[in-house]
C-alpha cells in the first residue's frame, strides 16, 4: 500500500503561454487523472470553474482563462482519462466547452472511474475519494465544506474558488484531488488484477471491469446526455388541479377548527392540534423526544375514524405530488425540453442501476403521461417478472418454486400458501 510522505506542489496554470506549454507536456503521457471544481452539483446547469490534472508524479490546477487550451488534450482519444465519479466531471467539463467523448468512436472506451473500480472490490463500503485516499494512500484530505464552511453560507461557489485570498488553499485542494485519483487508480487496478473470479470470460475483476463496467460508464453517459423528453403542458395541466385540492383541505381544517389559517407543513402547529386541541396520546416519539405525527400514527388514527388524520394524510400525498412530481419536474426540464437525470453505476448495493435527480425508476403512475417519446419513436416499459425468485428457483431447484414459475403463478402467494 503506497504511503505519501511528501506531496508535489500544485502548479498553477493561468496564462495562455503556460497553458500551451503544460498541455504539450501532458500530451506525451498516455494516462491522466482529471478532477473539476464546479459552480454546483447540477449536471445540466453547473460547470467546471477549475480543472486539476495529474500524470502521476505531478499535479496541475488549471484556471478558467487557461482551461480552453486543454480542450484538445482532454478530447484526445489516444489519452486515457481517470476520474472519480466520471460522468459528473464529464458533464462539468462539457458545460465548460470540453467534451471528453467527442472524438472517441462508439466502441472506444477511455474513461476510467475509480469510484466504480472500488465498488467492485467492496460494494458495501463508502466510495468517497477522501475516505479511499486516506485508507489506501495515507493521504489526508479535508472536505471542501469543512474548509470553506463559513464562506459557503454567504457566497456562490465560483466566487469562493476564484477569490485571490483563497487561492493557495483552493489550488492545493484541487490539485490533490487529481493526484489522489491517479494513485488510487494504480492501487485499485492492482487489487482488481489480483482478484480471481474463477470465470473464464472474466478471469479477474480487472478484466471484468474493462470488459463490462468500463463500457457501461460510457453507455450511462450517453443516456444522461440524451435525456427523456417531457410534456410540460401535461405537468402544467396537473398543477392547478393539485393546488386546488390542497387549498380545499387547508380550508377544511380552518373551518373545522375555527381558525383563519393553519400551516399544515408546520410540525409545531400540527402537534398543538392533535395532542392539544384534539387530545390524542402520542404513539411514538422522535429521537429528540417530540411526539410523532408520521404516516403510521396518522393511519392508525384514521382507521379509528379520525377525520383530521385522514385529511392530513390526503394533504401530504397531494403536497408531495405537487411539489415533487409536478412543479419539481417542471424545474428540472432543460432547454431542450428534456430531463437529464443521473444514472448511478454504484448507487445500489445490489448491483442494480439507480437514478436520481429525478429518480426515473420511481415515478408514480399519474405523472408518467408527462414522459413522452421523441418524434418517430414509441416509449416502452419493460420489467423482469419476479426476477429474484426465478434466480432462486434456478439455483435451489426447489420443486414448489419451480412449479409455481412454470405454471405462471404468483410465486410469493404460492409459497406462502404451502
């Protein structure tokens, strides 16, 4: 396990002349680690402010005025790039005018992701760069929010990153990310190469990564870039209907309790109503000792005939539909009339693909009509039926399971009945 006692200084690249010199030098390398410092975390709305690059023994911090001079270098298909959370940084560079896949053919894979590599070794552990750098490289890295906590409450990220008073700290922080990513790649590659799979197609985890996960990263990148087309008119049609129903429930509470206005999002006001005015006894408490008004509690009271509980459950359901699935989705529609979610290659411990911002795999039925196909195409939904149970039946050879599947029965119901 490598341990770094003395780290190289980060070279600051600010001028065009210096940028050309450094880019020419790095063009002689076949493998580079890259990281970005950005204006935020939105893949479609934020962009790289600074970039950092390391070829192993060195580290560079590229300032905004110098970044365009690295476009040819970073888009060169002959140079392989290492990222930690590759598709995020690829988005940030794209939004700054650099497309790392622009000159690569469809089947050319040059983007390594150390986050995915580590997930193959230990799916249950954290994949955070700072955690892994300390564990495997002995490099202590302080989180950005820890360093600039006070400033983050007052100023945008871009101002913090480009403030001359912060330059020494920012440059060291940015350069260390790329440096650590390069050496983490080297370490993880060795570990994956040593991990035998007893599978002739993928004899080691490294061969599995190269043949499966490496192409998958690029596929997910293409899916994120493509996005899914949205019918914003359908969302705008739904919004006022939901808003009307939400307002009706608020008015109902006001009439029943003799109040002009009640904020149904206020835990304090709701606690006063249910545990004070209505006299209900708490069924549970939070870690802080406050009585709970969660879904379980409200459902229990609603089953016993409490109209206030039933109405509050209805309100919360409508409010979530309105804020998350109508107005929330409208805010996420990009200028191309599409939503570009994040597909997370390491997001599920089961190995399944997950998505976020928004989670396309968990969209309620009433909002699915807003997702539409491009002109000339149709949208199709497919799912594996009882996949896990079929795998279990195949491996266990259990006769009850096998017969239930062969006869088209609901596996869960049939096994419960035996």
